[in-house]
């Protein structure tokens, strides 16, 4: 169950990172995710939106550093 919850939370974290750099791109990704929602598996949906795999250690490090920067940690 934890793995499933983690995978659902990941696009939100990635979306946060993109939105800090480029709001227009973030909205495009969001609109794509909303339009395609329910038509694909979560893995296929994330890939079709151009988001990186959450199972890559490098991706999680990038997200963690950017969230820490945002929180001034």
C-alpha cells in the first residue's frame, strides 16, 4: 500500500518542481494529466505527460533538494 501512495504522490511533487521554474509548462502538464486521466494506467499517464520515473534515485534527490530550498532548510 505504501508504494501505491508514494507513486500517487510523486506527480504532485514533480508538478511542484516544474511550477516553480515554468508555470506555463506546469499548466500544460496539468491539463494533459486531467484530460488523459482515467484513460491510462498511472505509469502510462505520468510518462505521457513527460514526467520522469519516480523510481529513479536521481529524480527523488532533485525533488528533495528543491523542496528543501523552497522551505529554506
